[in-house]
């Protein structure tokens, strides 16, 4: 089954504590994982930032809201227990607990209305479009959307650039990715054509132990299998086994299948969107516009000597 959203996890989290004892948070996570019959693959799923596991993160946010409503308390670091109010709440035979449901509790209202928690208060009232996501997931979702929009803009600029600029861009990107050594060394890429792109070779590493052949095309139409077969044929003629084919458009399914099923040559196909993503990841043609720091508790700071 799909990993439940944080609001779906609120009531099960509260019920996992209904014996009145203190429970380590990690034990609560394990109980809920078993209750929802999550697979190991689902439990291992990470947030896009790779900073935390998705399920663990959602249980943590469920705990956060329950705590703000006064239904659970954190008795000591990483330990939880249900409060008297929490016990009274689950006696009412609820089917679920939501952010909206918590608005009946004074502590939660106080949390929302606190003057010095204006930003946090907005997290307690997520819009309908993001109601199932934790604040952290909303942040990452918007980050992904911003990068997608940036990639589209980048690709438009690349498509309208001159052949010479595109040539420099590809070399610069490959160097940023660790190929060809320094930019000065990479400039020795051999130009073989002037058809609005480059065909050349670049060292795989600084020592030049192996070479990678490159073909880059600023095309509007999709690249089909015949073009890739020609490229592989060129590799064979050079007694080479590795190549990168870059296009500002895309590849047909036949082209992708040909590369996938070819066991003699290692060829990587990079379409326009992937090219733009690689530029963003390697800071080619982009710069940091705004930086937001998401901070967490430094557990080591609170360790008693």
C-alpha cells in the first residue's frame, strides 16, 4: 500500500500510546509500520532531499501536531506518552484525526494564534492542495517545481544559442562533471563538424586513461535509431567503446532500446531536459538566487555530561 499521509497517521500514533506508558519514538514508528503493513521498500523510501525516510518523517509530523494540541507529551528526548486529554479523546471512538479536528483544543488554538509563531501557524492550516503533505514535503515539492521551470527556461536559451556557444557549454558541463581534467585541457576536444553542434573526444579522467566520444546536436526533431547507429559505427571506427550523445530535443523509443540492448558499446543518451537538469546540478549557466536554511535539532548539544 502507499505510505499514509501524516494526518492519517495521527489517530494510530495516539492509539499506539493508549497504555499510558512512555514509548521510544522509534518503537511507535515500528508499530505503525506493522499496522499499515508497509514493505521494506516503502520503509526505505527517502524524501527527495535524501535527508530523511518518508514514513519516519510523516510520523514525526503527526507527533508534532498531536503534541501541539496537548494530546501527547514528550517526557524526555525521543520518548512519548499520551496525556489525559489524549486518553479522553480516543475514548470517543474516532475514525480519524485531522488538522481541522485539532482546532477544538485550546493548546492548538494558542499555537496557531501565537504572535511570534506566525509562520509556523500557517503550517497548522495547510491549503486543500497540500493537506496530505507534511510542511517539509510541501517545501521539497515546490523546490522541484521551481527547478522544473528553470530547466524549461534553460533549454529554451540553449536552443537559441549559437553553435559555438553550445560547443563551449557541452565542454564546460563535462568538465564540471569531472571529465577532461581542467577546462584548459578539455578545450582540446576535436571538432569534426560544423552542423550546429560538436563531435569530438574528451578524456574520461585527468590521467587520460580512457576516452569518451561526444556527439551533440541542437535538434528540434526527435533523434531516432539510425542516428544512434551511425554514432556507434563511428565509435567502432575509432576502436572506442564509450560515447555520449547529447541533443536539445529527445530520443525515440527505438533509439533508447537500441542503446539499452547493446552490450558492446557504452553509450549514454542525454535529451534536452536531462541536459538542463545536469546544468542546474553542476551550476552551469545558473547561480543561486535565494538560500533557505532548514535547521534541525542538534542532539549532541543536549547530551548531559
